[in-house]
């Protein structure tokens, strides 16, 4: 439910809410993102653990950015487009790259904050959920949910 809630909150902000989309994203979040994201971040934790705290934070941040790359965002947007009943995906890869690049300062800041402040208070699974949830709500995320102008 955590993975679909970010989209369920962000969609009305862009005027794109639908029950079909909300239920579809909740299902995709539970069945796909809920499995693949924790698996990846368990691997990230294993890779970063042997390093000093500062280096481990940089490794985790870099690998998180690598995972949520423009191709991942495009895949996510394609699912949203299909759930909204669009037969063509009107979100070009260059728009995804633009969104990704403009979100880097916010994403890195949120990731570092989650790791530094949240590490003791939040279990790793919730840290991942918060990271993904904030990605759906980014101010630059208007491009994450807006169709390209014709």
C-alpha cells in the first residue's frame, strides 16, 4: 500500500486521479515494486556495509540514484499511461531525463536525510518506501505525471 499511496496523492494534484489508476498502482506497488525494490536495497545495504559511514552513505545514495534512473521512471510512467487507458504513451524519454535531472538535488537531499536522520528511527524497508513515496511528490515531479504538450 505504501508504494501506491504516493501516486494516489500525487495524481489528484495534477488532475489525473482515477480509481482504476489508484487500484492499478496499488496492485503494481504490492506485487512488483514491493518485491523488486526491497530486494535491490538489501543488496545495496550489503554492498555499503563494509565501508566507513560516510562512504557507505555516498554508496547508498549513488546506487539509489542509479536504480531510480530515467529508464525506471519511463517504465513507471508507461504503467501509469496504460492504467489511464491511453493507447499511446505520450511521455517521451527526453521528458523523463529532464524530470530525473531536475529532481537530483531534491532526491539526493531526501536520501541523505533519510539515511542520516531516519536510519535509527526507521527500519530499512520504511526508508525505501519513504524514498519512493517522496519521488512521486517532487515539485519537479509535475513532469513525472504531465503528458507532453502536443
